[in-house]
């Protein structure tokens, strides 16, 4: 695995937490960490102004300090800083073209109080060609890059649909769990069959519910077999729950160290989009969330 981990920094507390998470992840992968700071020219400033030059100089100094700090704390990690003249989202998306992973904080220096996920984080999660990890600020000091959590055994969680399994998402989750020596919790949400439950239905019998749930468990176990054979060192915990998928995943984020979801891509589209489940998870998860693109 030679593609670098890329992290965006802007001097905010959110980006500092994300950069530290990215450093641990790059150390775990044995690859270079590239820190990208965007300092686009101000609108209407075709000619450089002292104020613009001052802002760029401040950005360069901040980038140098961050590179030095991470280099000191992770002595075996190669860290490189890059200054970009494009807007932040464009700069990060450009860097993601050659990255194995893009890491961003859920918010940057902009936005307003109460905003959970900023525009740059959302755009990169929607459009990056590589997996993107969004790191919330409250995750400071927690797991990342294989460090054990103080809360107990590490756990990676992935949303799964046994009826339509997505290999890119599942491979990412299994690989992340294997690299960390973590358990993998595979969450499959299900609902009562639409043709068996209607507004006229007074109640669902326990026998029917047990039958339907057993079918979901069997399909999940059958669908996971190939990945369990591919990653024999990963301890898998199948979890079939009668909840909406977003609710089922969010309920796991309190104890998860990394939550993995997929994002469908359209090769013909200029910009991607997040599905309803991924969007809800990004806004409310308590842990870092990996968004893995896949075609179809």
C-alpha cells in the first residue's frame, strides 16, 4: 500500500484532531502523510496585496509547525506539507486523486456554532475518488492508527446489506479491522416484509418475526463467508437489527472506533452525492466515519 494518506489542515481544532488521526493511520499503513493547507487569493485581488501575502505567510508557518509537531510525535512517519492556491475543497479533491485515504475534520474555521459538518467536509465526502474519513473534534485522544482505546476492545463497525453487498465497503472495513487487531461488527438493518405487514395488520406474531429474523441472519452469514475466509484473523460479530439503517449505525457509534459506510458513485456525474443513510451518519456519529466510494 503505497498511496499516501492526505489530511487537510486550516488551523482549527477540528483539523488538528483530524491531522493527528491521519498521522496514526499513515503510521499504521506505513505510508507518507501529506498535509494540505489551502490559501486561495481573496476575491477581487488579482494583484497581490500585503494583507494577502501576510495570510499566506501565516498559513505556511502553521503548516510548518504542524509538520514539525507530527514529525516529533511520530518519528517513523514521513510528513510533507503542501500549500495550495485553490479553495479548500478543490485543493483536497485534487490531492485525493493520488491518495489512498483523505482525512478531514468535520468542521473547519468557517461555519457557525452548532454546525456539525462543514461544507468542505461534505463536499469531499461526496466527491473524492478515494475513501474519506471525517473525524469529529470530540474524538481527540481516542483511537486512530492502531492505538488501543481506553474504553476497551477496539471495534470497527460497517453497515452491510446482505441482499446487495458492496465489496469496496466491506473490504475497507475488514482491512481496517485486521490492521488494527480490532473486532468487526457487521450491522444489517431489516424491516418486516412489505407484503406481509399492512395498516390492517393488528399485530406481528413472535413466530413470524423470528422466522423473518432467522432468514436475515442466514443471509448475512452466507454473504460474509467469502470475506471471513479472506480475512481469517478478523473476529466478526454479525448484528441483525430491526431498525432504520441510519439509526442502527448511529447506535453503534458510541462504542465504535471507526464506522464505515458506502457511497454510490456515478462515473458520468461531475459531482457525487451522499445517500440518506451516509448523510445522517455523518451528521450525528460520535466516532470517525469512513465514506467508501463504489460504482453501482
